C-alpha cells in the first residue's frame, strides 16, 4: 500500500501541469484531476477483445469449405467482430434474394465484400440500379458476377454506359462472366478511348463480345497496350476491318511478343516457308494461340500419318487446329477400314472430310455401312471419345 501511494505520488508530480499562477486551477480541483489520472495510470490494463474466429464463422455462416475459408479469413483478419459480415449476409440473402448456393463463390471472389457497410455503401448502389430499371433478380445476378463493382460509387453511371454499348442486360451478364472488372473501370480514361480506337480499326463492341475468353478485356486494358497490340497484328499482315483482324487482335493482345515469335519459329522449323507462315497467320490467326507442342504434333500427324504436303496444309491451316485424338485420327482410321473392306472407292479430299460436322460425317461414312461392318455405329463414337473399340479391328498405323 505504501509502495502504491509512493507510485501514485510520483505520477502526480510528473503529471502536474506547469502553468502560470494566473492560469492555475483551484487546488482542490487540480488535486482531484491528478488523483484521477494516477488512478487510471495504476489500474491494471484491460485485455483487448479477442477477434472472432473468422475461419469457423465463414464455414458455418457462409458455407465456404475449409480451404476457401482459410484464404478469405486472411483477407478479413482486421475485423474484430461478425457485425459487418452478418449484415452483409442478411442483405444478400434477405433483401436481394441471392441463392445461398451462390454466396460462397461471391465471397471467394471478393473477400473484402464482407467488410462493406450495408447502409452507407451497398444500399445506395442498389437504389441506383433500381433507378435504372433493374429488377431485384437482375441486381442479384450482377452482384454475384461482379461484387467488387458494388463498392464503386460510379456503378450506376458505368452500368448505364455499358448497357448502351453492349445492347442488353443479358449481354452485360455474358461479358461479366468473362470480365468481372467491366463495371469498375474508369470510363473516361480507359473505356471510352479504347472503344473509339477500336472503331477506328473497324471493330465494334458487339463484335468482340464472346470471341474468346479474353476478348472483352480489350475494352478495359491500358489504351497504350491496345495500340501496341494493333500494331503487332498489322505486322503479321492482317488488315484492319477484316473478320480475322478481330480474332487476331483478341489473341495477340494477351500474348507476349516472345510467345508469338516462338510459335512462328516452330512453324518455320517444321518446314513452312515464310510465305507459308504468313498465309497461315492471315487465314487462321488462332493457330498462334495453340501450344508449341500441339502445333508440332498436329502438323507431324498431317504430314506423316495422313500424307499431306506442307503447301496443302498452309492453304488450309484450320487443319492444324483440329484435335488429333478426337477428330483427325478417328476419321482417318474409319476411312482406312472402309477402304480395306472395299466399301469406299471414291477419293475424298482430306480437308473436306476433316472439316465436316460430326453429324454429317456419321451420315455419310457410318450409317450407310452399318450392315457391312456390324457395330460400326456404336464403335465410331467410342473411338471418337477415346474409349475402347470392341467389335472392330481398326487398321494399325
């Protein structure tokens, strides 16, 4: 007790304000203040509240699996209670009617969404979208595809712009499935300059939606990188405004110069001349999107197994893009079998046969010979799918 009093006195003396006499507080008041300060200083420090068990909470309340919950929990480790996540969950499943099955994917995509303020952030965004005429169901679809956009104060303005450019809400949904950042991008610095430049190249927004997984990212990429990609496509000999220009741009824009150069080098090493390579790239630029191994294997199959000449392949480069296992080899084997049994005497151009739709091919080369080769109708699809081929002795290569 004596030690505590000495400590308190020491604290009082250290805490005594050095004020001029004219400004000094009355002695009694000053003493009370100092004693209160000393009492606070000597009181045992209360332990900080423990953070809630985020990982367990995410599993039990949001339906995440353990692996997902562990990753998300790291992103929200600063939260000290479940208040905000509880409010967000109630807002999603209650006010918007988001299906419980969609919630885990939403949270895994954007863990910070759990920290959003419902009243100050989410509710105003929802009100803006309703002002644009969207239904609650449509808003729920948007929020599961692009949750990060709902923390952007320009969401309403951005959505209105893209609805005009793309043409419909369903197309917006289609784009967001491939490019969730569309509604968050800066319109004036990125989107509008890109759209204007693409139009100069003869490419309109509606024409690039759905070309491939990455095509819509042209709209939100750095404008300088987009211009560089256009220059690289033109350097391949593909002119602006053509259908192949759009396809080539959607491919080249997301590959490095080195990657494209390696694909071209592989074609040269296989035996194509520079003119052949230029022809291949102009007619089928998507060949540059294949792996080097696939290009080499497919061309070797066409030359060694089918017996095609290099110039023939260069004029019909789509052959390089077909699957050997699922298309080229099964059809080649079937035709060999029919010829060996004397059932097929007419000579067919290989490109015509390879490019035929599956239904047409079966009607021409499978169904007419069912009586001559028992089980052929059942066996060919099995060969096509890579399964065993019981009942037919396929020719050995």
